[in-house]
C-alpha cells in the first residue's frame, strides 16, 4: 500500500482554524501520510477584510497556502476539514467549496473518501457541534466515510469532549481557549488509520 494521501482543508479569519489545520498537518506527517495543507477561496470583499486588522493579518499569513481544488479531493484518500462557526453554521467560504464539487461528485469521485471535521466558535454552545454535523450532512451526499473521534482517546476529554470532531472556543483575536492540540492530532491519526484500511481493502 502506498502512503495515505491526506488533504487538510481549512477556512480561517482570525487564525484558530489555521492553527488546528497546522496541527492536523503535523499529525499526518508524524504517521507517514503524504499531506497537502490547503485553504478554501476567500469570498469576502477586500474592503471588509481591510477593515479588520486580525483578518488582514491572517490573510497575509496564509497567502502562500494553495487554494483547494477538485483535483485535491480526487487525489486524497482522507480529508480533514476545519471551519469556524458562522451564525451556528459553517462559514460560507467552506460551503462554497463543497458546493462547487458537483462535477466530481457526479462522476463518483467523492465516494469512499475518509472525512473528519473540526470547528471553532466564540462560545462553547454557539454552534461548534452543529457546524461539524452540517458539514457531515454534505459528506453523506458525497458517499464519504465519516470518521468522528467519538471518545476513542483520553485527549478528547481535556479538549471539551466533542465526539463529532475536535472544536474549541476562541477569544476575540482568534486565541484557542481549549486544550485541543492532542485531540486534533488523535482525530487526524485515527482518520488516516481508517483510510489506510480502506486503501488496503481496495487493492
Ligand atoms: C459573522 C460571524 C458569525 C459568527 N457566528 C458565531 C456563532 O453563531 N456562534 C459563536 O459562538 N461564534 C460565532 N462567531 C465567532 C467565530 O466562530 C469565531 O470568530 C471563529 O470560530 C474563529 O475562528 P478563526 O480564528 O479560524 O477565524 C461568528 C463570527 C462571525 C464573524
């Protein structure tokens, strides 16, 4: 079996989901996966971004990270999504990315992708679980294999115990307020393990 190919796809305005995506990337590399770290296309007007110093800073920080494309989904055995909550749902930039995959979806190229998702919100009960579950609903349409962390590791408990996917509350400048690094890494390694089983089984 070749290396598991992992695409880590994130949206981030103030840096929290970017940090989680970086931890996900490290976890993938630690277990020998081939990893692509990718952002989704920004959709907000420049005038809105320019008016927010932290958003501007994040945009600059991630400027060299490639924008995810359909080919990345086709290429990957496993996908990790990291997306902030917006009014209890996923940020529209991520939704747009999912919505423009109709082409590969209609050709069956999203089938059997192993998927796991992470999120953040300002408030513990502000939509972290709902955002991840909304993303998973789309993944069911894709015929993906959703691999949530459940309670498969101790790290989940110190991270706030979200069994759907690791999530964190954030401060106003995007500071990660929960102890989630180990949970992110466990979640990603578990998804890679399952992707490896599927890859081997298909050979
Ligand atoms: C338009 C907008 C809507 C938001 N809606 C929610 C919400 O429903 N619940 C919540 O707790 N936080 C909400 N937030 C806070 C974001 O979820 C938070 O800024 C984000 O998780 C930080 O992630 P990032 O640093 O990766 O951008 C909202 C933020 C914005 C800008």
